[in-house]
C-alpha cells in the first residue's frame, strides 16, 4: 500500500471517529494516531459532553497516545484528523514531536496548518511537522457542513415551535 492509499485508509478511520462524535451531539471531528501503519490511539470531539474546551479530537487522541506510549513525545507518528487543526491542537502537536499531520477539510476560520496561520511549519519553533492537506476532503467537509445545516434547522424549528406556543397561549 503506497502513502496515498495509507492516508485515505487512516482518514476513513478518522471519519468513523467523527461519526461517533456526531452521534453524541458533538461537532463531528475525528482523529487517529498511527505509527508504522499501526493504530496507536483514536479520539473525537467531546468538548460539549466533558464541558472542556480542550477536548478536541486531536487532544483526546494525543492524551490517549501518551498513555499508550508512556511518553509525551510521539516520534515518527502521523496524526490523521478530519478537520484542519486549530492553534491549541497545533501547539500540542509541535510539543508532541509528531512527524506528520494529515487533515481532510480546511478550516478557514481557525485553521493553524496553513489556512489562517501555519503553526505546524513555523520556522521559529523548535520542531516542524510535515503536513498533507485535503485527504478525503469532500467527505470530511460534507460531514461538518451537514451537521451544521441540521443544527441550524433544529434551532429554527425550536424557535418556530416556541412562537406557536406563545401565540396559542394568548388566545
């Protein structure tokens, strides 16, 4: 299996993790950490359920990997994540000494792997990561887009129901 095939395979696994997040009502982002084409750890967004702004998919995955490796340095590993990492996650990746990050959809609002800023390749840092962007990009972007579309529709329906309840209560 060549690198491009491996990247697609592991991104598909990250998408499975994103689906777990969505099933819990979380923003559907998933991540997996791989070394020598073997799964070390996996995570998904769980910020809402844990009431923890740092519980992004990447952070959950890195925390699990640290326990598995019994080390905070994750040398020669690749992190696959369905959405471009934010600044918080990118910082953790630099400190973790990951070799490579592969992401699916770009994040044009908070992306820290080149879309808004590039923390993963910043020359002032003591470690830079190899970055591959756009693996299964359409699938990753569609999962997020559909989630937020559905969420907006649910909020709109709740507002309409509240208005109807208020107007029928006036009669």
